[in-house]
C-alpha cells in the first residue's frame, strides 16, 4: 500500500455541522464541527447512544442528507458541488449500505437481491447474474444463491445484504448496526467478515451503540452531544 499520508481519503469532513429547524424553538444542533479522515482499507467504528449524532453523521457520509455547514469530500469529490442526479450516481458507485434489518426483498432469491443494484446501473442480465454469484461466493454463500430470505438464517441474510452492498465495488461500506438483529455468535461472524473485507482493501465504517462491537474496528470514534472524539488507534494504522 502507498504512503497513507499522501493518499486521498475516501471520507474527509471539515467543520461538518447539522442543525435541524434552525432559528425556531424546535432547533436541534445534531452535529458540531466534525473533522474526520478515513482512508481506503480502514475499518472504523463510530459509536454513540441514541441522540448523540451518529445517525446524522451516517446520513451525511452516505449522502442521504446535506450538512448545514462544513465540507464533505467522498473519494475526493466535494459532494456540495453535485446535483441530485450526480449524488444518486455517487451513492450508487461509491457507497455500499448495510442495515440492521437486512432490507432484502422476500420474494426474490439471494442472487436476485444481490443483482438488483446492477439493474439500475444498466448492466446486462447475464453479466449481472455472474457478478451477483461471484459476490455471494465472496461472502461464503455461493451455494445458497437460489434461496429466498425466509429460507436463510439471520446471519446468512446479512451476508446477502453485504454482498449486495459490494456488488458495484464501492470504496466505502457503510454498516448501520449490522449485528443488531443477530445473536452474539452470528454477530462475531459478520464482524470477522468485515475484517476480511478490510484486509482486501475495502473501507468499512461501522455505526453502533455497542462498545463490544466497536472494539473490533481498528479506530473507534465516539459521538457525544454532536461532537466526535477518537478513542483509540490501532497498529493497523501503520500496516503496510
């Protein structure tokens, strides 16, 4: 890997802030002057209780919301310069989303669930199915491609969701409480998968309220009252 100090971060925020209902009695300052740099191949956890601002930060990083102040550059692109269509393309190409509830379509097979984002990218059907099969194999579910979500365990469903998030080969995997609906053993398996993805140079950003889950990451940030604090750095920071 090249010198990480000279790499362009895949996520960089400078003075990022978010205020809801500004200037009214209902005004809420959700984020305050957040500075964050995440490079390709990082596994980062952002931890905090409900109301701390972590969900707001996740929505801004995922380009699902816009900041009230500050700058957010996603893989070197200042998102404030993009129109709605360009933002949708950036989300499709740069960010894979994994959610606590899996968000799989129940009547579709694992293969079709994973292939779905490629339809929006107008990838030919034959290529789509092969890419989806490859993605399922990468998360250890190649042999379950024809099964519907109801025929899969919770951990298997989350693996399908991860394969779907990776199908466009985005530089960022944004995981919101991905182990929240799983038992502890299955959660450990999903976290081990994230570590393997990190080792393959994916960037994983894990949003969680659970300190034990966050401890699996190489860097841990804690949100407190809208402010971001780094808790720990790991030797992974300087890995070759």
